[in-house]
C-alpha cells in the first residue's frame, strides 16, 4: 500500500481499537475451527487424457491446505487442476503446499527450500488473509512475494498471484472488524497487483459476486462450492490471459 494509504488506515483504526480488540479476542476464542482437507497433497487430474502432464504447484495459506473442504480434490488445488485439464485437454499433475495461519514471509522461509529444485509449468501463490490479520509490514509482504515470484520465474514457471480475499464478506467476523480488515486487505491487494505487474507475474482479481453459499460453516473459509467456483474462475482466467 502507499505510505499515505497505510497511514489513513491506521488513523481510522487506532481510535477504534478499544472496540475492535475485544471483538477480535472474542472471535478468536469462539470461532469454529475447521481442519485442513484430508488426503495426500498431490494428485493428477485428467489422467485419462493424452499428453505430457502439466505441472501445477499451489503455495499458500489455509485455502491451499483445503480448510473448508472434505479433501483436497474438492478444495482449490483439485478443482483448479480439474478445470485446467478440461481446458488444456491434457493431464494436470498438481501439488498443494499450504498451512493454516501462515504468512507469505513464513512460507518463503520454510517452504522455498523444499521446492527450490523442482520445476513447474504454473505456480499459483495464494496469500493475503494472514498477512492482513497479522498486520504484516509492506516490506515483509512485498519482499516475500517478490522472492517467490523471482525464484519460480527463473526456473521457467508461469507465476500467478491470486487476489487477497475480501475479508469484509467473512461472516465469522463482527461487522466493524470485517470493515477494517476488508479495507486493509484491499490495500494489500493493491500492492500485490502492482508487484505482479512489475515482476512479470499474473494477477487474478476477485471478480465474483460473493454469495453466502460460497463460505464454509465457519464463515471464514470457502465451502466446497466456493472452491469449485474459485477454481473454475481461476482456470478460465489462466487460459484467456
């Protein structure tokens, strides 16, 4: 976010802290906690199709771990791979590396060494919610994403950054907290789109109408339907860009 946009957010947020902090503490204590999706973290979609498999890596937070879905086949990784295989008419070998609560800088430090010597055709970076709620600095947020983008592009992969989710629609959060975090998420998202353009990566914005049935029962993560719609939307954007 620009310096002035960040200052404007803090100027609005600081006077509201006596109201917002108790809300945040209570929400954290009482929120329904869903487990990550079951199953192995890799698979092949469209295995019956001819041709060499398209190699897909998803790296990110709880949505990559599939929280809100029963298994990864019905989460973002499986749904995106299936949608891509149908559009590309070739198998898609996917791998999902995600963790609930992780920030971009933590993922960069812990996971990049694990995948540093592996090659992929497409890498999707799915971050933003935890950097929003952890109040990550612009330097840490952008530095980690830049390092990830540069690494995978240097190895010949196409890299796409998915937009920071609109937290103002997360019904698990009280209204005031939703608005403040939604505003902050939008500021991080603006930074993300600028960085993606500067680094030669793709940026897929949220252009879907948010509907209640797209959220899981925790009011915070996507439902199986939400993951399906998201995966289809992202796949369509990828083949058209």
